[in-house]
C-alpha cells in the first residue's frame, strides 16, 4: 500500500501548569511500507485520559515521559487495513496503543482483537477497558464495599467515577458523587442513578457531605485528592477504605500541595493505615510470648525513664512533647518491691 | 483500713496548645472504706503516654475526654493493700487503670495480676504492655516487614519507637530511626542497635533519608505525621506500608495542619491505598465478565463524549482539566463501522 500520509498530534513542549493547545502541534509524515510480520491499521477511536498529563512531565514517575516531537501516547481502537502477519486480517478491529495519530504500524504483539458483536468498539477504551478495570479493581479490591455501606466518589461524572457509583448501587450501597456543576450532578443522579451528588464548586463541602452521607462514609473512591479528600476524612466511619486512584486536583499545580503530598502513595501503590491498639488485643498472646522471649534473650533491650513522686507527673508529662525523655516514661508513685 | 488520704493530680482546665503545669492541680481526698467485692491498692508505677494529650481535649475522639477536676486517666501498676474480693489477696501486684493517684478502689474486673518473677513490674506498662503491643501489632500486621527491607520509625527513642526498631532488626530488616537530638540518636544506634538515626531537628530530612535508606523505604512506622511523613513519602518503595500510629507533631497544634489532616485515619483505623491499574490485570477476566453482564442487563449505563477529528484532540484533552466532559472522552479519528 504505502503512499499514505499519517497525521499525528505531537507534544511540542512540556506544559507548565495547565496545558495549552499551543503545547501541541498537528504534523504530517509518511506511513512506512510494512515489512514481513507487521500490521498496518487506521485509528477509529483515540482515548483521552487524565493520566496523559503525567506523561507530559519530564519527571520519572511510574512510566517514562512522552517524548517531545513524536505523537502523544494513548489507547486506540483501530481497523487493520494491511497485514503481513498471519494473526491479523484486513478488516479486523484491534485495541492498541497507537497514540494520537491516524495510522499505526507494529508487529502486533501489543494488539488485542475486538469483536464488534460483543459491544460497541469504543467501550474497549472505556467501560470495558482500562478505565473500567480501574473502577472495578480499585472499588472491589481496595474499597471492599459491603451492602448497606456508603460509597463516595469524586469526579463522579467522569469515565471512572460514573462506573464506580453505578457499581456501588449494584452492590447494595448508597452511592454519593461529587462533580463540578449542577448539570453534571443532575446527570449523576438522574441518568446514572446515584443516590446523591454534591456540586463541590458551589456547595459547602462539610455540610453537603453530612447531609448526603447521614450514616458517614465507608468507602471514598478518590480521583482528585486535595480539599475533597480533606473534607471526606472528617466524615469517615470506623475502618473506612480509601482507594487513591487519582490526584487530578494537583496534576496542573506549579507549586506543591499543602501538607504531605500523597502522590507517592499512588505512584508506589503504597498504603497508610491508621492504628489504635484497642483493636489488636487478639494479638496479646503472641505478643507476650515473643516480646518476653526477646527480652529474656537480650534481643530487645528495655529502657525506662522513671520520675519519682506523683507531684512530678505534670512536668514529666509535658516533657513528652518537648522531647525530654528516652524510653518508657513512668512515675514511681510509691516504693517498688 | 480507711483513714488513708489519697493524693491525685487533676486536670483543672483544658490546655490550649502545649499543656502547662498550671493546667494541673495536686489534690487530696479521703480513700473510702472498701465494700464487699472491692479491692484497694496503692499505685507503684503510673504510666505517662502521649495519648493522654488527646483525652485533655473536650472533643469526641476515639475515647471520651478526661473530666475536669478528677484525677487524670492512666495505666498503673499497683499493690493490693486491702481486699474484700476473693480474686485478690493483700500483696498481689496488679496492672490497672487507676490514673494519676496514689490509691485506687474498684471491684477489680479491669485488673490483671502480675507475676514479679516474670519480668520487672514496670514492664507491664511499657515493653510488655500497651506500648509494646502497639509496637508489635502495628509493625507486624500493618507494616508487614520482610527480611532485607528498610524500616523507618519516628520518635525512635520513645517507648514505642525504641521497640519498633529493635523488632525490625530481629526480623532481618535495616532499622532507621528519627529522633530530636544527637544524644537520642546515639542512644538509638549505640544502645538500641538501629542501623542509623537521623536528628530531624538539625539534619536536612530529604538528604538524610536518602543517605540512611539507600534502598528506599519499605515500612514507615509513623508516630509523628507532619513534615517527617512528607519527607518519607518521597523515598518510599513500591508497595510500601505506613502504619499511622501517632501524629504527635500536631497534638498541641492550635491551628489545623496544612493539607489533609490525617488524624481521622488513626481515630477511625482507616486505610488509604494508592492504586495503579497496571497491577490489576489479574482481575481482567472477572472484570470483563461482570461488566459485560451489567451493561447487557442495563445495570450499568455507558456514556461517552466523542469529539470528531484528530485535530481537535488537544482542545478536548484540555477539557478534562476544566471539567468539560461527561462520561468517557474519545476522539473519533476515522469513521466507525
């Protein structure tokens, strides 16, 4: 075939803050003749997703940055128009990763064939694709919602959030969304069937969460972090689970967010979990056995900081906050045996 | 017996910011005659712990606030001096919760007998008591350290931190502490055997963590939150675990900390976990089966926002950050079948 002219959208420079259309360029370049084993396809659908903002940075993150001057990366649904690979026939539809361009060429190892009879082809980039799996796995495997619980999701009108809330309803949960306009909130409740939706741009968050979540919040599926996460934390129930899936509130920020930046939790798939010892007395027996042995064997040394006299308790206590003591702080109130 | 005069330290007003000795008063009051079933004991050791600061607030937290004008709450080791309860004999040593006072009276249901031959009695308030179980259960059950990993602990010279690092060493991990003075750091490395200790008051945190944790951080046992947590997050490894056990950096704060206040995570024993879909393709099969069925049955509705023409991709992409789209954003690059 050949003779075809490809068109692609390239990143021309790395955006500072919010990207501008001037950070991109539409360029043309020839489609190469395909070689033995290769397959040529024409893009039908290109997926646009928030994670692409991360690729535009020149910072090592969980993936390598997009290169300047080449087409931006992205998921695609394409149709095979020429094939020198037995696995693909002209006319086949495939899910691939051809990026922001009209034609793609490769040996096809990364392609997955799509059956147009199964579902609309575009679903492979959404509800039945990466955003769908994101909604599904993070909600079920980290959020672990149980029937009767309250599930809150931010960016509720978006590709992922819209699925999360609908899944929460299927699982018998109360689904509460957050979105940025009244129109989106109507969409979320009336079309998607969420129980409630908060317009976080116009409603006072604390009050709105209290009203929409009368039984507190058991699962918060977080796509945005920032102020919404802060408000949600004020309403969480005992043992709440918060899958941190996106931090879109800070993707375009040019200064670090206030307080601990939770981005590394996402990038490193890490976990913070609150601990109160009162929940852990079922470990008492193992603890006593292990710790007693370690102390006996000298593997654990015990240091105490003992203050004499009950009247000195207040001053000793204050020392805990000015870093005075080393080891366990005790007051000896009466003579020890 | 009776005729005894009790002495106690009461909270006279709720501290604003850092507590002062003037927030406490030493008071005397008679010890009552004990009734049938009761046991009278004399306090030998009183435990002083950071959690007591929380009890001084008049805010519903995970426990009720300490009452003004009555002795402050606290764990105690005591000796029975009079008993009208068969379960306890004069001379017995018991672990209890008599608070900041010299004598305690109760029916004894909350007491646990201590064997002075097993370990020094004071250990029941430290290494073999609540702080010990806190170190043990949070490190093992949330931190889940594996041999060869790096465990970082803040307040490393304290009652809990000193045990955490020693346990990390027993488990074959690299143990790195943070403490507030060079003297404490020497104690932590030379006496407790940690591999390294950072003086967070004098050393630049980012550089010091990089130097002390050349292989990154797998477990961060957090007793303090705040700036140290922020710095640690910059060095965590894939799949890191962070038991949030204390937030001592903000216990005396009079204004909220910058950014999301993580205190509710502790109070509610909640979990935040970062999620990237790339780790979850083992869920692909279940996801495709469930989501396809939900769509087919109409339980999940799919909404798409489709923009025509590759040349419109940049503007459509920018819309993701200004809240323009609803549902899955796609670019139709060539005609769909």
